[in-house]
C-alpha cells in the first residue's frame, strides 16, 4: 500500500496510475488518502447536467476535473479523498464490481472509525460510520451532488451520507475513488450547499484539521 501526495490534477494522476497498474503485472494494491489545496469539482464519466454544473462552477472560479470513475459530482476542498487501485482477483479486495466496491468501502469505514476513535470523540471501539443498505435521499439535488443519495455499501452517519465512492474496471484491475465529507462546504454553489459533514454531525461545529486527519488515515495503512 502506498501513500501519495496530491498532484496538480488528482483525477489525471489517478487515471495514469490506473492505466499503468492495469498494463503491468503488479499485484500489490495502491491505496492512499489525500486532501485538496483548493476548491475543485470532480465529475463522473456519465455525469448528468454536466454543462450546467461546469458553467456555474466556472463563474465562481472553481475548476472542474473529469474522474476516470462514474458517479455524481463531488465538491472538494473540505473533504478527504481516497484512491484504491487493485487487481480484480485480489484475495482481500477483489471480485465483481459490486463485491470489490463493498470490500473497499468496508475497509474505508473501518479506517475512519479508527481515526475518529483516535481523537477520543467516541467511547473505545465505537463504530460511528455504518454501511448503507438502500437508496436514501439525504440532500437537495439527486441529479448532480454525489451526496444527495446513497447506494449500497457507502458510509452513513445517522442516516446522512458522509462517504461516497465510484469505481471503474480495467482489463485485470479496478480503481475506486472516494470522498469523506469532513468540514462544511465553503462555496456558494447551489448544488452542494446542504452536503452533510462530520463537523456538524459529531464535532459540535468545530472544523477538523484536514491534513492531520488525512495523515492519521494514511498511518492506518502502514
């Protein structure tokens, strides 16, 4: 497992890593958490209303990047993201798209719970994050914002989607990209105003230090 720093365009970085991994004989997964240095939007390959979203974002000076995975749009800058690249026959994380999606998200949920517990916000061994098992609208626009609804095996807190993810398959491997909504959104973009976050749900409105929490999560991978 590998810890990486942010590149100028994390979506392009992830796509190149995925392509190189898929063409290689490598079997050891690439797995890391990272933060964004500025507000940005990542857009899924089959994003609905893409033009409408990009137009509003550009008017506010917010760059948009196309993900190599599917899913809806994510506003970055107040979140922690992860990238996982592994083989489809990996003993721990492999399987069909649905199976590997579940396995990776279970690991992410486990790591988030460990990181939160390390901050002594919960009783020892408590599990705050749980898996979603059905669609549930939790935000304001189900057509654009990734966090407006959930699919099975994403991460919820009190019924609110905090962990979202999307995946793509290669010839022998797969990539999964995800976002953990940590602090409140700091943008006037209408599509993302009501996105749930850890700060408001469990930290009494006190913003988290994103880089510190990200470092804690990466340390959990060692």
